[in-house]
């Protein structure tokens, strides 16, 4: 990409993250995930899509339309919601990541 | 949620080392009221059954309940607090700043950063970049032609100017209208979303109000300067042409002269209404002074207006075409009058010649129904390259390909338009009905005719 994109790419790649949601005790079963943006590193504040929280809403997805409010508090979701945020390497910190079993991925010939 | 990729040998690739996943806590679910109201206006009510935003093809099996859930959550985002880690690590990384609403204009370049398929194989997919432009905007509801995939919901979309400023978050990476993939990604502007977050944090958790101070600031123009950049002038050059129940796009080539497609304004002497969205919404009556015959490969009509289109820029016609050059299409496809013209970007992918004369242009811009008649511009020079005539449909499968489209080179039209403009003489335009058979063959997407065998006698 052109030189004009240098600063934007640095910010984008440092701010980008992935957020996954699961139920307590079932970390791999039916987990939901989306992308996100790290707004602040200390303390860590992340903005991500709300769609992955729909299965955890205590009153179901209708809560998103029934209320005219612009926001819902965090306790609108059930207590068994577990969230994890993952991001890329930072400059001086080699990642200490244990091998995980990944879902099958193939690259079919086009 | 789950990804149905074909099973294969599990990948053990480690393209880039990642930080281990860190636990986090949900602080807030938030939405932008402006986004919701514009979404309801553009995609709700009568249009609702035409639009689909689920992260799967329209033919895939998605339950109604699932689709309803996705639709309800489409404009909602979440603010999380990540559990503390090593302090040194947390300090790293450039600070995020936010572009105020309206600072980035239509046609401005954007960079989307998201992780296709979400948490699936982040080693490979984390923070994939995609480039495009701001295609359209209705308040905080934005559209980009940067190509995004399922799982990039929530990903950041950044500006080149102000450099690296967060413009928006991906709300829906894929849109279908009337079962056709539109090729645009739906975004929610970041600035109003963070305003809601600030307000919510201070009202919900008075103790954690200090968190709101840590939300990224907006970066704008220096005090005293207008925030809104007008953007490239050609982005305002398209007009909407309404002829009876048919509508499409057009471009003003002179203050009272609009070029569009024959299939938008097919009958000579027909009255048409021409709408301009910029600099202000105006509607001016006009009359079709010329439309090519059905047999002509050039799908062109010319409209003479009763009044000047004040403030609408008149583009400079190009004289040459360069394959591979960046181009932009401006048109009222997809939304019609509801949202002003959309800008889509790409490159000039092919220039088809007959006898060394360009007779057809192809681009990789996304072109949708309603864009016909709209202008194709060189993004660098702003010169008018051609008039969009169609995108591509496979009649065997019914599939439409918005990123393969055909335009009539302006060099084919310019001499005749100049003649009509200066003298009122339609002779030059009438010659468009006399295009040669090789040109007709090109526009019928047929193979060139073999040369007639020559006698050896």
C-alpha cells in the first residue's frame, strides 16, 4: 500500500483485536466471536460488536429493540458469560502462546 | 458463530506470534440512536424484505429467529474492560484517535482492519486489512466498498486523513439486496458511539466515570476552520434521473445538459425529472432530446434541462484511458434518492478497442442497479472517463457481479455532445445509432467475428 497508509496501518494493526464469548465451563462449545478495537491499553478498554452477546442477554434479543435506550448495562448479560480478548504482538514482547488445537482449515484449490 | 469450513489437516502455521487471550468484562452494550434511525429509514419498512445482512449467503440455511437476532443486534456494540496484565506491555501501541462525524467525506480512502471469521485461526486471520472509500453516509450510518468478511463485525475502519483516525466500526460486513450481493459494508461512525459510551459510563458507574476520560479523543480541523472537507468535486457530479416509474443516474456535461442511459430515459421528447443532491437538493424538469435506438450498442440518452443545474460541477472529459488506473463510479444505485449518490472505487480493468478506438471500459468498482447512466471518473485526475451502462449477470445462474461492469467511453460521445451543445445539431448523436458490427459484437459480449476467408485466386 502507498505511503499515505503507513500511519493508519500501524494504528489499525496495533488497535485491532478479536473478542470471543463463551459460557462458563464450556469454553469451546458454541463460542461466539467478532473483531474489536483496543481504545486504551491501560486500563484495557475494547470496543467490539454487540452481536456476540445476544445469546447471553437475560431477556433475549428483544431487549435490544424493546428499550429505546442507547445502552444496556453489563449485567444485562447472564453471569456465565466469559469473554476473552486477543491481539497481535507488541514490539518488544514475544508472545508466550501455548499451541492450541485449531478447527480444521483447508485451502481448496480454486 | 461457527464456521463450516471443509475439514482438512489442521493448520499448525504460526504466521505471527499472538498475545495469549486475556479475560475481559462487559461494561456496556451501546448503540447509536442516529444510526438506528437512519437504518430504519434506509433499510426498514417496505425495503426490509429486500435487504439481508446475515453473515451468510441468502440461500444458506439461517433460521428466521437467528436472522431476527442478528438484525436486532446489528447496530449494537460493546465496551469491555480487559483484565490487567503486565504494565510494560499495556503501555505499548499508538494511541487511537477518533475522526469527528462528517470530517471524512464521500470518496475519501478508508482502511478496514478486522479478523475474518472472528476467533477462528487468529494466527492467520487476525487484523486483516482491506482498502476502500467512504461510499455513502447518512448521519452516523456509513457505507464503504472496502471488502469485509463475516467475523469482521466490530473491526475498526481508519482514515488516511486525519492519519490513522478511527472513523467507524463494522456493523455488517455483507449486504444483500433482492438476493444480490451489494458489495458494500455497513459501518457505524465511531464518534457518536463513543459519545454514548462516555455518557453511559458516567451515568451507570459514577465510580468508573474516570474510564470515560480514557476513551480516545476526537481529532478535527484546527479551530476556526470548517470541519467538513468538500472532498473530490467529482463526487458531487452525479444526478438522479427519473423518467416515469424508471429511475437511474446521470451526469451533467453542461449546466443544462445531462447524459444518462437509454434504458433510464428511453423515449425522445419524454419529460424527465433530474435531481441533484449537491450542493443542495434540487429537482429540475427536462426533456429527452436524444436516445439511441434499441439496435445501437451504445445505451445513451441526452436530456436538456429547463434550468441550469447550479453548483453541480461539470467534469472534464478524458482523452485517453490507462488500464490499471484508479477509478471511481458515482451513482444513485442501491439507495436512489434516499441517501444521495454513492461512490465506489476500483481500477480500470480493461479498455476494449475496435480498430484502435476504445469502445468499452470495464472496471472493478461495485456497480449496482440504479447506477446506470452515472459517471466513471479517473480518481487521480478527476476527468470523466465514461458513462456506466451495466454490470454483469450470468443468465444461467442468475448471479449478478457488481464488480464487473461496462461503461461507454466518453471519447465515443464527446464530439457529438460538443456539437449538440454548441449548435443544437443532433447529427453527431444520431451517428451513435450507426455503430459498426464489430462494436455491436463487443457490447453483445460475443467473440469477434472471424475474418472472412480470402480467395487465393
